[in-house]
C-alpha cells in the first residue's frame, strides 16, 4: 500500500516544554501532506491547487529578467519599503480595475503572496475566541491561519450561488447573542477554492448589507477572478464598498506562485496598521520578485498570458466534467465557470480521507473534503483540482478515482 504522510510529525522533541500554547494549533495541512506523494511522476495529482506554469511564455519572463538586470539591478537587489514598490502598486491598480476595483496606490500594500496578507489580517483582528465567518467549505490555508489564532471558525451555509445572506445574518446574530465578537467574514467570491462556486451579484449586495449592519469586516480574497472561462464574474464587493471590505489579490494564479507576490487593498486606517505589521514581520516584501513582475507587466502582453491560462483551464475543466459524467455519474459535482477547482459530494457514508490511500494505490491523488472545514465536516467530499495535469491526465485521474469510488459504492 502506498505510504502517505498524513500529518503526524516526529514524536521526539526536546523542546516540547518551550513552545507557546498556540503552537499546538499548527497542524500539517492535508494538502501539503500530500506533496511527497503527488510528486511521484506516475501519480496523477488532482490535489494541490497549482497553476500550470508550463503554459507561461518563458521567453517573456527571460526578457523581463534581462531588462531588470540591465536597468534596475541595484534597486532590485536592495531592501525596499515595507509597503512595496510604488511602480508595481500602480500597475496593480490596472489589474484591479479589471475587477471593477479602484483604489489608491497609498492604500495598496504588497505581501509575500496573499497567504501572507491573510496571516497579517488575522493577527491584526483576531483574539482568542473571536468569530470569523467563512463559507462552507472554505479555503484550507485560511482555515489553518484562523485556527492558529485560536479563533472561532463558523462555517455558513453555502450553495451553488455562494454563501447564503440569510444564513450569514442568522449565524452572526446567534453568535453575537451568545456574547461573542463576530469580527470577520472571509470569502472567496469568484470560483472559490475549494468549491468552484461564484457568489451571485444579488447576494454580494445582500452580504455587504448584513456585514455593514453588524460591523463585520469582509475579507474578499480574489486570486481566481481573472481566470473566467466564458464571462466575467460579477463586480468585486470592494467595488461596491471601500470602507467595509479588505481586498486581496495575487500574482500566483495569473503569473507564477514561485514569485510569492500578492497584494492587499485596505481602508486607510487598516492599511496603516498592515504596513507596520508587514515591516515588523519581514522588513520589506522581496524587492527582486516585485521588480521582476513590474518589468514583466511593463514589457509583455500580460493580458494575453492570462487569456492563454483561461483557455487552457477551460479545456481542463471541460475534460473533468466530461470524465465525471462518464465515470462517476452517481457523484454530485459543482460546475465552475472559472478557476481551478470542482467539489464532489459522494453518497453519504463514504469517507474520502479513508479512501485516499486506496486512490493513491490507483495512482491518483485528491484532497479530502475535511481539509476545508474547521469542524470535521466534509467527510464525503473531495476537492478536484484540474489546473495542473494535462487535460488527458485529468480524465485519466478521474477514471482512476472512479475505480475506487465505484468499488466503495458497490460494496
Ligand atoms: N487564497 C486562496 C483562495 C487560494 O486558493 C490561495 C492559494 N491556493 C491563496 C489565497 C494563497 O495564494 P498565494 O499566497 O500564493 O498568493
């Protein structure tokens, strides 16, 4: 049977007495635990949410690199400001405008990927026991951060139109009534990780109202918004409210995650604190990576590259949907209109985590649904990430997955 690293770490630790209590909340992400398995070439990985960087035009990146070395080398190799490079922030304004978001350069800050923005925000807002409302299911990396901050993570009912405003209001009021501080709503409104679902325009307005009325700050995390397959998703929530929403973006999915550059647009008072927190944590975001991206954006057809990604992921999404219909007709799936993911619901009673070693034996890996909940739900769900394997391998992977699932169903 294939060996899986399932999250246990070494038992011998001479420093157990010295850790802060909250270190106990650091758990190995089920996604990262899969990395050693999925790197085996014979395994088709539908697990980690990785972009297909083989679709990047390497020559353009090289041109950006050469231009950077020729023109801005000393700057690129030096420390930078804690808020990030001004020219890059101006360029980010153009990218955000594609989502209908207009924010000033002063209110933008560069981070080490948007994961880092989430960490800074959670640190800034969440004391132990404070409530953060999230979708059901929610992004594993955010759930991990909130758990580490010892926050109360409340999953709110979410369907194919996104989070339910009624359920949101009900959950917030119930928790406020219990005397809890309901501080944040964390959302991935476009092509969500892990569900692939997009929040409708109507619900965006309603969600804004629910939060405004109750003084709940919205974190709108939007790494996938530009990766739509047919039509643009509805306007960003930040476009409708610049005081109540902190907006996160990233170059990881529209360019490359290896560069580790993301950004956060926040109301001025929050942004001031974020910059102080950024400086305290890392002094400055990586100047070299920022400059390389800035050069890339100024000398290449970066929108053309995004269009290439869109077409590619659409082909892979189609391959996944076709294979699911063919091989797993008894399994429910979402139909993402963009992004990287779809979300499977297996019949009650099946356990996707227990099935994983069997799947790896069949040479396919996926992420079990429980990774996307802070409360143990998701046992009969699977996140399928179709972005990284070739379209052909997406089909092969789903066929292999069906061998395991159908066997369980027939037992
Ligand atoms: N938010 C969401 C919803 C994500 O899917 C990811 C990456 N998987 C991130 C944030 C973090 O991305 P990065 O730090 O690479 O910008």
